[in-house]
């Protein structure tokens, strides 16, 4: 007598999940602790990627707002080491370059700034004086924080507008006060908000050209020319700007693009991000070892369960898939919690910085993908070990 | 490694064509372990469908090894082992698993229930590897629990049950797949006398309803209460009371022991 051919039944996916989860349900503390290892790793990586993406997005948004089409041409020194003066006609010449939309200039004024006459003249205030044209503010996308900016009337009078740092250094929080430029009293009519593209102007006291020439002995030569052109022609303008502002002496003119400095900041953050990602990967690896450890112990402890399942008709394959599923579920649990934690951390930190939080979907997908790989790698050895356990040995373990 | 059946195989029980087919057939089955330990030394045995057999012997007599061979958890070193008509030596590990899933039910001394799960889920696990869906497994588990008199314990967690109840859940799990052979390894070994008697009663009822049962025990009193006794010593059968006569064997095979439910004391 011999019955029909025996073929082991296949477990349905739902049954595979159920058997895989059954081992987790009865050992909750251990599940939480070993999933925590994975969660920390994934949370670190998601948060690092999220934060660096958010900060870069913020920087790009700022650049966008400030514009990347601003160029400056600054007077330097010539080959003999003498200060070069830009011609008074520099701005007019720059305006004649085709794509240039806007050009203005500031000129360094050799004047000493004091809060009052009680301050000795020798004491440096750390504030320099620049003569500015009324259109400077528009060219730089800067704005007045308090008070008002120079206008065609006030630029002739002894009035001054302070940069944000200059105001702080002079101990002023509101316009209206009088300060001494050389020996002349000037009224502070406004204080500027920080100028992100040209932070050096934050440390200056700005006066009108006519007023500087009249009261401070300014010679009217600009030292820095600012210009904005169409975005597409920035490079072309950059090529001819030095020649235009100082024909015949272009070597002593320094042309730069202030937005480059901000863009460079985005790049320098990359090194730190890589380091943090590395730390996250180490945490993840340690988490994976934790899962493997938990699984190995689980197999040792559950020999009689394995024996019982074999007696109930489980094939080696069913045992293997059960423990592999358990390991996968364990790390997927950690991975999901970690991804959520990482996203929450990103949102929380971005909020404190006033950024728009950006959590790239690929970082979440990558984190979960890494989790699954870890689950398989960590679970493979314990699962194979469980499936190789001889049923009689497993049953006699009780 | 599949050793060929030895030639000295002989038919232990009379092969009367009128007799019910054999569920267990051993011919010259031996089991040796490395180091020259001979756990079984040429065992010939035939157990027919519907029998209730006690395999009795002191510890170390080889009865546990025999249980492993009968349960296809292990293979004989030599000789032939047929269970439910299948030649165990010719089956792969996966096929043996399928044989256990569909044809053999196990009852262990220490129950082997999953502690945090309900009686119903524990019993339903008896069908897990046979290919039935969850709904069917649960429904049949419910019926099996009612058959062993635990209809009122269906949703209780395994660790909340008494020892006797646990063993009855384990018996329900072994029965739920309607196996050709029920193997019970010291089923009363971990129970007090009263619970043990209850479990033995249940086993006798299953037998009366047509199930083939092998009880492995070292307890002579239990063995003596069963219709056929096979005594083991030093890996050999020293006494086989033989299958009882036609009057002692169950007259008819009922498909299910359900009609005896009310006789099971609670």
C-alpha cells in the first residue's frame, strides 16, 4: 500500500507573516530594544539628510530671493602697491554695457566715527564711512530696518544711515541720535537690516555723495561698483566689467559675485553631512548586529517550538522563512520608527531655524530599503540554523 | 543515505487480507548512533488501522527512538519503516514533513503549546502546514476543542489552562488534521492522577471512534489498561500481546469521535 505522492503545502503570504510575527508578540521588550538599535540608525540618517537638504533648500531660496546676478568691481592696488581710484565716470560706463540693468557705487570716505565728543579721537569704533548713492538699496535688495534711507534731499545734508553692525557697535537701537563723523555732527536717519549679499556694508555708516564731498572731504571717486544684469549675461558682464570701470588698469580691479560666497556655504556643509551619514551607518550596523544577536538567541530559546512545528509538518523551508520573516519584521519595525523619528526631528529642527523642512522621499525609501537588507542579512544565519535543527534534537530540548 | 531493506525482514503480524490495512509496518528496523550505541536492534512491528497500542519499557529501552521513527522525525539506520503506507526511507525531508502534516498527530509529555495564544489558535496550528486557510483552520479547531470537551475554553490563553486541559488542547491539535496515526509520548507524564485518567479516557474514546493510537509510556498500569501492549527492553521487543481478536477490535470505523463528546468528563 502506498498513498498518493506527498507534496508539502505552501504557506500563504498571510500565514508566513503571521508565523513570523508570532515570535515577536511574545517577547515585546526584546523586540522593542533590538528594533531601537535600527531605529536610531535610520533616524540619524534620515534626519541628517533631511536637515542638510532643508538647510540647502533654505540657502537656495535665499539666493533666489537675493539674486545671483549681482557683480561687484572693487578698487584694489596696482602693481606698485598704490591704492587705485576708480574714475568718477565708472558707474556711467558700466551702465553703458548692454545687459546691465542697474549700476551704482560706494566710495570710501576717510572719516572717523565717534558716538559723541566725549569719546577720544584715537579710539577706533570699528565703523567705516562710505559715500552711497540713493539707488544702492535697490541694487542690493537691501532694506531699511528702522527710519529712512537717503533721498535726494537728505543726501546733501549731514545725515547718515547705519548698517546693522555699525549701529550695534555705536550702541544705537533707533534712529534720531547724533554721531560725530570727524568733527561734524551727523543725524542718524535710518538703520539698515543686515545685507546678506554684501555683509561688509553692515559695518559702515553711509552718507550721501554731496554731503560727503561737502563736509568730509570726499573726492568723489567710487571704490566699489555694484551692478545687476540679466541672469543669462552675468558671465559675459563679468568678463568686461574690470576693463569698463578702470580702462587700462583692469589688473587692479577685483570683480566678484557675492552670491558665490553663499553658494560655497552650501557646498562646505556637505563634508559634515557625509560625516554624520557615516555615523548613522555605524549606528545602523550596530543595530543590525543587535537584530542578528536577538535572532540567534531566539532560535536557541525556541528549539522546542521549532521541533513542534517540524512535528506538525513544517518543512525546513517553512522554518527558514518563519525566522527570516521575523528578522525582517523586527528590522522593518525599527526602520519605520526610525524614519518617522528622523522626519519629526527634521521638522522640529527646521522649525527652530525658520527653514522649510524638506525630507527627501529617497532618504525615507533608502532608509527602509537598508532596513530590509539588514533584516535579511541579520536573519539569514539564524534562520538557516533553525531550519537545520534536527526535529528530534529540537523536541528533546524541553 | 537510504539503506536497503534487510533480507531478514519478516512479517510480524498475520497478513490476513481481511485484516484492516497497516498504519505502521517496521521490518528489521535498527537505529544506531555514532559510538556504537544501538538504540534499536531489528524491530519488526505491524500496527493495523484502528488499533490502540501501548509501547512500554523503562527509559533507555529504545521506545523514544521508536517514537521518532514512527513519527518520521528520524530515519532508521537500516530496515524498513512504513507509516500510513509510505516507505519513509524513500521520502525526502520535505515529503516527510508533508507526511507528518497530513497523516500523523503528535501528543507530547510537556504539551508544547504556545503560551500567549488561545486554545483555538494552538489547535489551529495543527493544520497550518497542511494547506488549509485560516478560516477553515479556526473552524476545525473549534470543532476539535469541542470534541475533547473544551468547547468552553476556546478563547482561553494556553497558560491560563490547567495541566489536564493543556494536554486535551494538545490532543485536539493532534486530532484536528484527522491523522491516520496518533502518537502520544508519555501523555500523562506531567499530569496528576485524576487529570491523567481523564486524558487516558479521552484517548480510549478516540480509539473507539476509529483513530489509530500509539501510546509510549513507562507506566505499566497505563499499558495494562490498553488493548495491545508491546514491551521494549534494550532496543528490542521482548513481548507483544498481539492485536486483540475480532471481538476486541473496534467493530466499525466512525469518521469522527464527535458523538462521544458528551461522555468526556470535564
